[in-house]
C-alpha cells in the first residue's frame, strides 16, 4: 500500500511538472512564448491606460474586457523563464532573473495580484477605480522592468 501511495504521489508530481517543461521544445520557443504573452498583455494594458489618462473615452465594458485579458495574460509568461532560456540572444531579460529567482518570482506574483485587482476595479464601472488600480499595476510593472529587463 505504501509503494502504491509513493508511486501515485510521484505520478502526480510528474503530471504537474511535465506540462511546463514539455511545453517548449526549444529555449527559443519559450522566449517567443513569454515575449508574445507580455506583448498581448501590454497591448490590452495600454488600452486601459488610454482610458485612465483621458486619451480615449471611458467605456466600462471595454475596460472590464481588457482588464480581464490583462489578468489572464499576467499568469502566462512565468513558466517560460526556465533553464536555458537566458541564453537566447533575442531577449531583453536580465541575468538577474535566473540569479535572483526568488525576487523575480515575488515580482511576478505581485504583478498577477495587481492585475487581478485591476480586473476587479474595472468591474465597478467607475473611472476613478480604474485610475487607482491602473496606477498601482503600472508601478508594479515598472519596478519589475527596472530590476529585470534590459533597456
């Protein structure tokens, strides 16, 4: 019975870990994936910024739709910062991502949390709530970019 439990536990761990490592056949695939995820997130975040900064009229539904996409996309790129993906010449990622992994993870987790708050704020239909949540999310992005992204 103990052997079965150990095998079941090992199979569960493997099943959870395998998709992240098997997701990318090559390091450059991981780099493209994370860059594309961040690009799409940035596009939708920019639409929210245009509303928050008064460059386009505030539309509560459009804001909520874009914020939901930002919150979803914010969860995606982290698995693509795996071993070997720091050697691709087409990345702006600093080496600190791999040498300071705990700090990088903390920043990523904070961004996911802020984008979740942003999505919730837009669901209120209140422009002031969008502005506040947008500013907090933007600050979180800036701190991470400053620490982990080459210019």
